[in-house]
C-alpha cells in the first residue's frame, strides 16, 4: 500500500512538471550543438537544475560542457542519471548539426527524473546525481569522466535511449581508434622514383595486411578504415600519408589482442617500404557494455508498469558507446525505448521527425515515472542494493 501511494505521488509530480521536462527536449532539439561545443545546452540544463536546488559543479573535472548536479545527503546510496546533449553533424536542412540520435530525449528523461526525485527527498536517504556527459558521438567524454574518478562514489547509473523497438537486450562493442601516419621521402615519380620512399604504399599495404588478417579473427570483430592523406600529385612520390581505423570486438580483452595485430600490419607495411611510422589514438577507447541484470529487472518491471510492452527478444545490433566504460566503473542500467514503429532508425535523417515528436514526449514522462519508481526501490532496500553491487563486482575485469 505504501509503495502504491509513493508511486501515485510520483505520477502527480510528473504531471505537474510535464511541461518543464518536455521543454528540456524542446530546447536541446532546437539548439543542436556538436560534441564538446554544447555550451547552450549544458548551461540550459545547469540553470534549470540550479533552480531546483541542486548543488552544481560546472564545468566538471576540466571538461567545459560537462557538469555534476547533486541533491540529497551522504546517508545512503548515490544514484546517477547520465544526460547527453550533443548533436550529429550534417543532418539539418542546410547540413548543419541536428539531433538525429535523440540526445535531446535522453537529457529530458534523465534530468526530468532528477527533478522529480528532488521533490521526493522525504522518501529516501542518499543522493541523486545528474551528470552531464558531452560528446558521446565523437570523443566520448564519459571515458574522460571515468578516468578522472567521476564514478568512484556512484552506486548505480541509469540511462535509456530511443531506438526502433523496445529492447532491453542492449549490446555495445569495445572499440579502439587508431591513426597510422607514415613519413617517406618525396621524389619525381617518373625521373627519380628509385630515390623516393612511398608513404602511400605503406598505407595501401596496411589495408592489404588488415584484409588478410580478417580471416584469422573471431566473427564479432569489425575493422573499418579510411585514407586521410594520400599524397599531393601523381607525379610526386608521396612522402606523408595517413589512415584511420576503428577496431571493434565484443569484449575489451579480445579487442586488445586484435588491436595489437592491426598495429603490426602497419608496422610491417613501414618495414616493407622503409617509411617511418607514428601510431596514435585519435579518439577515446570504448569498452563493451555490461548491463547490470538486477538493475535491468527492476527497470523492466517498472517500465511495464507504466505501459511499455512488447520488449524485443532479439539482441540489439551493437555499435559502440562510452556508456560501456561507465558500466565497468559503476553498476549500469541501459536499454532502448522504441519509437515510430521502427519506421525511422537513429542516425537516419527521417529520425529527426520523431526525436522530439508528441510520441517521444509521451514516452519521456513514462520513462521518468519508471526510473523514479526504480530508484526509490533501490534507495529503500539495502538487500536489493547489495545484490546490485555483488553482481557488479562479479562482472568487473579491471
């Protein structure tokens, strides 16, 4: 009976703050900014949370558009909600940035949950944290936040994503980002080719080596690359060429082995041509995603309670995300909420018509309710929280 009364109170609060929460989605959708440039979006959220008496650190840990907003006390668990707000390049009418991945929706659900729970403080001991995590689509600032200790005091993390179907079987591939830069020696390609060292040959041999390598790799591995510098003119032996690769696998442990093999392809190419080689990472490395099953089942029960149904039994087709790194730093609940009956998928231009639609906004309120129900369960059950932590420790690899 007590639980029902608490949930009724949450429903009333969501109704009362519905317009304000939807306005988060509106503002971010209408002010799209690329990763690490989300100055308007992050400030809008920070100003809103400050109005609701959250304690703010902004910027956070040296990242200009990151923030940490806290509400509560030190006498219980600390539970975090991850807000994303970076847009994708080239999706607008004039090829300007736009929210074709629904990060406006993610921000509204996580910030909205924080606001609702701040009005329910009499029901729990502990702390809620809304954390602003920029540049998910590019460098993945969650990786930097993890490495700087942002999640050391976090007992559980919640985030959901828009998708083509309701799917709580979220997957993500671990990923490394490698750049190979070859330095050769320029010479006239017709008169003195024998005096040159062809850096473009090094690039082509790297691609050839990786193509041959694929046969000896597990099926979950994905390797895709581009030539970023290929020379200046056909009659000059190229002396400075480079290429970039994403290397992915289901598990970080195996990815480390694969990445070394890929780097060896570049080393071999440099040895064959005589070029000098520089290897560097051009983006953060992402880990695979480990969703905490205990958190997932709590969330599933409450998502169903607020009206979500028909959860897919298929594993999500995986990409890569910096949420994976978070899942190794703190117990993480992550899943997908379907929209538009699968007509449009994230990162498609058509998705822009749905990411801030009436349907999307209705589902914001539903997720905020389900998250709020779930978090209050965790706050008020030491047994449940201990189970979450025990499972987390069993799955950690570092």
